[in-house]
């Protein structure tokens, strides 16, 4: 077996670093109630809506496809409403994270620490907002969490959302590494398609919201990272060098 050339791990956030979707769902519904819209998303609907990457995009998609009154709203008013909803939702999600409603998934922190100890770089490639990332990692890692990551790509840096590879291509450029020198960690089919399109081997840790997705292109699919160490990742990654 060839030696692994693995030099960096690139993590998605929502669903991968932490099982955040229940907290996001509650925050969306809080925003809808706050704005008096009378919308309520249940878990089944939200699971479908997760096929749309990005919170604002998700709201807009729902509005377009299910609410017949949308055409009565001017484009500026529509944009303002979506932006306001997303602001309220983001604040509610941040408060929930700060209250301890979300924690990192099993094995995530241990793997990050092991990678850093062995000289690998870490990066983040997500479609979520910088505020959401900071809220999660500040609580989970500490105030200096940012120092653990060479580069961070998010909704502010990569406006073209997954499954487009934009955010992964940005991270490869920032890391100054080739796709064959990195491993992506994801939980969804959109994330897998995004990473794969950028040439990255991808490890999948599904959640209840994504377990039904097609992960045929993944390097491996594992329940979580609790039983995974860096030696295992090097071994799996080395397999990609023969393809």
C-alpha cells in the first residue's frame, strides 16, 4: 500500500462537527413566530429542506414553493423579510448554543487534537454563517478556537453554496495543498458532492437528518468519529493514492 500524503483535514460544520440541525430548526420556527408568519417547520419538512444549502436560501425556497402570497411581495420587501428572518434565526441559534443546547459530536475534538499534534493543518468548509461557527467553537474549544484552523470558508467567503465546490476550492488555495493531500469530513450528500467535485476524498458521518442520503462516492461512511484515529485516516486516505 502506498504511503498516505494526508496533510490536512477539512471539516464541514453543521451535522459534521456537531449535530446542530434540531437547534437550527427550533431557531427557524422562533423567527417565523417572532415575525408573525404562522409558519411551522416540523422535522420531516426540515429534513427535506436541508437539500437546500444555506438558511436564507432555505427560507426563500420554502416561500416560493409553498406560499402563494409570495408574488404580492415586491423583490426588495421580500429580500428584507428573508434577511430579517435570518437575523432573528441566527440570534436564536447563537443563544441556544451559548446555553449548551449543542455540543461537538463524539470523537471530533480528539481527532482535531491528534491531527494538530502530528502537524496536520485543519480547515473549515461550510455554508453556514461566521456567527454560527464562532458560537459553536467558542463554547466547545475556547476563546482561542480560531488558532486551531489554518483557514475557514463559510457563507461570507463562498456565496455559491454546496453542492458547488467553491468553498472547498477556496480552502485548498488557502492551505496551499493539492486535493490528494487533504481529506474532507462531511455528513450530507450536498457536502459530499461539493468535496468530491473539488477532488477530495471524503469521510461521511451521517446524522438522523442525512442517513437516507446517497453516499456511494464517499471514501468511508462511519457512525461518528469516536472510534476513528489519525492512523486509520492515513490508512484509508492511502487507498485513494492507487486510484
